[in-house]
């Protein structure tokens, strides 16, 4: 008899729950069957709620950027008052519907993560396939793209939109090393904001997942996990204001 066939079938929902409560058991299930549908659905629900809750704060940051701090951006300083109002109007309309694109963002981010992990698996002498690593990445994404984003939305709502005037204010919503960044250093804050409890949690989950799902040795697994978990920090720095 096939050993995998003798294993009890797990639902995607129970696997997702185990990612939080019993990650090794979850990854053992993902090593034999790709579960990502439930994870994707729940991440989208949590993330979309978080995105909607952040809209008022995002609007306040945008208005403050255009009206209170134009000297920080020569392009804004060169705009006429009518152009500024038009830009705010367009930006506000777009922000109202950013949550609609959240599922696409999750899918794209998960696919890129799976590709990077696949390369890491090949280099680190693992046995991972794209399908298995996509399932791993999607289930672990519940931490950052689901729970983290929802928490940000809740905290932003509790503090009120008037508490946020810059991107740095939003970056400091969740505890991170950005709290230690010097005042005015937006790019440094953007980099350090990636060192937060959710990112660290994701790092260890991915590293463990690679050792179980892709049968990778621990050192290559941790290196690959660090690249996919903290690599996006470098990409956010140029856009920080």
C-alpha cells in the first residue's frame, strides 16, 4: 500500500490553522499534498478588511503630503493649487478601491516567493517542486498578508486617521526596529520596519517549512528564508518618503 494513501486526509483549513498552532504538522501535510485554496481565501478576507480600515489614514497621509509638506517634493511644490486638488481627488478615488486588488497582490507575491524558494531548493540540494513551495508560501502568507495587515488596519482605526501624516507614521503602526530610527530618516525607517514580529515569525516558518516540504538542509533553508522574508525590505527603501 502507498504510504501517503494511508495518511489521513487533511483539510486546507486545518492545515492553515496548524501553520499557526503546530507548524511542523502543517508542513508535513503540505509535503504530501498542496493546500492553498483555503489559505488564499482567508488571507484575502483578512487583508481586504485591513486595507479598507486603512483607507482613512491613507487619505490623511496623502492630503498632508500634498498640502502640508510640499517642500519635501519639488514636483509637488511646482504644482498649482488646482493641480494639487485634482491629484488629491484622483488619489482618494483610487484609495477607496485598493482593496479590490489585494487578491492579485497576494497571488503575485506568493508566486514570486515560490519561484525564489524553488531556486533556493535547487541550490541547496532540496527536493521542492513549484506546486509544493507555492502551497508553503501561501499558507505562511497568513502571517504577513493576513494577520499583520488586519492588525495594522485595526490599530490605525483605534488611533484615528488624524494620527497619520506621513508614510513613516504608518510604518510605525506595528512594533519594529523602525521605532529606533532617527527622526526624519524615512528610508532607514522603511528598511527597519521590516524587522518586526510578523516578519521574524514568517522567517522561522519558511525556514522550517523548507526543511520539511523541500527536504532542505537547515543552513540553506535559513538562507533562502532570509532572502524571501527580508529581501523586499530593500525594494521598499527607494519609494520611502
